[in-house]
């Protein structure tokens, strides 16, 4: 017979993984919304915002998958699924550590890339076929501003 402590751990593992399951789903939705909302501003941001939105979707998918293995493994008490869950958790921790270090190392680059792209967009504003006119007009109207600085 399974002790009460083991049942408590089983259900806690299931509940926490269920929360992460929904968190992963929320990240997928947020990434998709970012991708659609900022599609008009890609002229200014280059591929950086689009890449960030895709990255958020990928992170959401990974969290979703890891939480799925945790939920199902805890519910069914399947040793293979729990082992897969543990391996995924180790990989996620290593990736988080790597991304955190890279993010800290490149923290100042984001602002300079955005400013350079916006200055380029100002220089090419009236160039025929550049597509910057509509993007700048929308940005100026929405943010109530008139340039990159």
C-alpha cells in the first residue's frame, strides 16, 4: 500500500506540472500575439522582435512538453515518463543558465540595434518602395512621437 506522503508528493507533482502546462500554453499564446502585433513594426526592429516572439513560442512549447511528461508521469506513476521529465528539467536548467549569461553579456546591444534601425528608417523614409512611410506614420500616430530620439 502506498503511504499518504507518497500520494501527497504524487498529487503535488501533478498540480505543479499542470500549472506549468498552462503556463507553457500562455507563453505560446503571448508569442503568437507578439508576432501578430509587431508585424507592422518589423521595418524598425529588423528581425529582433520577430525572433523574440518565435523564441517565446519555442520556450512555451518546451515548457508545455516538459509539463506534459511531468503530469502524465505523476498521474500514471510511470518511471520512464518521470525519468524523461527529469532529463528535460536538467536540459531546461542548463539552457536557462546559458540564455541568462548571454542576455547579460548582450544587454546593451538591444538598444543600439533598435536605434540604428530607426535611424536607417528615417534616412530611407521617402525612398520609393521602401515601405518605411506606412510604418513610420503608424508609429508616430500610435506613440505620439516624431523620430527615434
